[in-house]
C-alpha cells in the first residue's frame, strides 16, 4: 500500500484562481425548454440594434438542453420563499401576502406539512441573480402595483445592455414577460460592447490592466470621456484610446470658444431674432447644411447609432460651421448674419447636448437662456430642419472648397488665416457658382479684389535650377563637384530650355556629359500681367493669389 501525488486537471475561478469542486446538490428549476418557441417568437417581435446580435439569443435558445437552475447556495441574494417538510420533502410556497419573506427567519403560511403533518423547515437557497433582474421590465412599469400605469408603459421602449448577457438578462427577461404577460418586454434592445484595455484585452483587476476613470475625468472632464464613449459603435468591443478623449476635450474648447464668438453678435438684442431677413448665399448654405445635419442626426439616434450621430454633429460644428461659415462672415455686421448665427449655433449645441451635456449647458446659460427662457438646454424641444436651398448648397460647397484650399495654402506659407490678400483670381471651374457666392468669397478670403474668370494669361518663369546632390554624387562620383560648378555657371533659362528637350549637356574637362531631368530641382514662378503670383488648385478651378 502506498500513497503518491497524482497530477490532475482542476477547474479554477478565472478571476481569483480558486479551485472549483463540482458537487451534486438538489436544485430548484424554472421550466424553460418547453417555452423555447415562445421566446424565439418574442425575440423576432423585438427590434435588435445591431440586428446581428439577435443571432446570439437564437443560438443560445436552440442549444439549451436543460431548464433554468434558479437556486444558488450562497448568502447574499433574494431568498427562495419556500418551506420544505423534514419528513416527506413536500414544498410549501409563501402566499402572495407574505412576499417578500425569508423562510429561514419567517414562519410558513401553515404550521405543519399539508401532506404528512411533518415539520416545515425554511429553504436556505437563494435565487439566481437573473431571477431578480429578469423582472426589471415588469417592476419598472408598476406591474401588480398600478394597473393603469403598467398598461401605459408596458412593454417598455428600450433595453440597453452588453452582449455578454444576452443569454441571461435578455433571454430570461423575454421568457418571464412571455410567461407572465404573454408579450415582449420591450420594443427595442440596444446591445453595446466592452471598453477594453489599450492592447485590446479585457480589463480585469486581477490582470492589473484596469484604467481608473477618475484621473481621466479630472484631466479631461466628463464631456471629453462621454465623447469617446459616443464614438464607439454598438455591438463591438473597443480598445480604450486616450487620444480620442483628448479629441473630445478639443471639441469642448472649440464649441465653447464658438459660443464666445457668436455671442458678440447678440449684443443689443432684447429677444431672439424671429424674422428671416434677406439672407446671403453663405447664410442659406449653412442653414441648409444644418437642416441636413438635423435630419441625419435624428435618423441615427432613432436607431441608436450614436457613433454616426456624433460624427455628423462634430463634422458640422467643427468643419462646416467653424472652419467655413464663421470664416466667411467675419467682418459682417448685419441682421442676416445675426439671425443665421443665432439659429444655426443654437440648434447645433442642441444636437451636441446629449453627448456633451455640460459644456452645452454652460453655453446655453451664458448666451441663450435669456432669449429662450427655458430653464435648461436639456428641456428645450429637439431641433427640426429649417429649410434646404439646393442652389445655395451647391454654391456654398464650391465657396467652402475654395476657402479651404486658401486656408491650407496660408498655413503652408506660415500666414495667419486672416492675412489679407491683395488680389485673388478664380480661373475656370464653375464660375456661375463662384459668382453666386462672390461676396462670401471676398469676406472669407480676406481680399478686396476678387476676379472670377473663365481663363487667364499666366506666364511661367524659371527662377532657379539646382542640382540634386543625392543623385548626382552616386552617379558621377569624382566628377560631381565639377558638374555642380558647371550648373551654377549656366543661366537657369538655358538649363530649363535644355530640360524641355529631355537632357542637359555640360562641357567638363574630361569632355561633354549628359544629365536627365532627375538630376535637377527646378523652381518656377508665375506672373499674371507682369505681376508675381502664386497658384493653388481647388478642384477644377485655379486660384491665382497675389499678396
């Protein structure tokens, strides 16, 4: 006889690694298998967002091989309201008047077992947590407490939850709603994913990779973190990216500064501008863009596509409103621009409010509440489209494209966005559209002299022709220095003329040498009617700029 260690595979808890021992213990069950078809039928009656998540519930329902184990052997949970006979095991349930009760402490509804007269002992088991949670749709709609209110609210409009508990919370909620009310528990179900560690793995305290949200909130603010959450698509896990929170903070600052700028136009107003004056093309353009954005955001939110809605709002406020329209109207002071700025920006922050409630509330209280009178922006009515002017949209888009290229050119030249241009000529492209937005282009480009023409007589002039040393040295080695000297002594116009023919011929001490275009860096300038100008391509149009 001997005793020796025998290695075995033992299941352990994934979180704390404690070994798990499986015991055969009597349990309480709720009939589930025979309601499989009913659950699947109710699932089809529910709108799933995203739609492909319904497959998880269907797969789970179709794979079930036993009923729902309701009981658990632990301390903290809802007690199962049952007493059992010591002699025959007969179960005695609590009456409706006794719920909720603890059978280990409360007396049973009868003194002795109704079957054999034996002593009744309280059940020490507790309910599975999903027994409580699966009744949330019933409890929240006042089931058995206010029939009229329950009739009004049930089924609920929407259940938000994660994908990992479709097989539990969603499945059991549908099961119980069908068993009790013969109805679906909600009209819609919205399934979101997890926020993972930056490397894409699940965050767990035991793994030491949990990101504490408090320092993030203290550093960037709640609205910035909410922005990141809003950019996460439904039903998909997302690795946490701090740079997205940084982007959220930048949007907060941008929108706040826009509020400060726009409010300058409200000075002297005693009420919000109600009458629509004669609007310029830029005004009608941004109102049309706003109206399209309102429709798109509303459509996205109706189907819980918060990420797409956030993208629409961000693109409108940052690019179309701030980058384009605000730059078009700086310097204007008229009723049309006041009307447009008020209604467009107010509706813009209304669209942003569900995602960034704090900065939008600050802007509203500081600049709009005295006109709107409603206590909070979150109590104002959701915006509706104003109007869409197709002609203004086309002309405004063309003007915005031109001004966008001008901003990029100024940035490249290290010029301020508001740097004045002596002359700007737009050659080619849709000249009819540019003429429709001519005043807006002048204002946005910061020029007093704007010419829109079908064509222009530009003259190209070669300024310098220099050798490309990185290619010259490896190709000609010891002769490279002499070649560079010969290039320096030759007039740029002579070199350019030879390059037009495909090669340059230089006389060296060792004899003539031929060089192709790849060995030269040619710098050219343009003149228009004898004036030095620079050019920028903007779609089909050429922008001729004179500083």
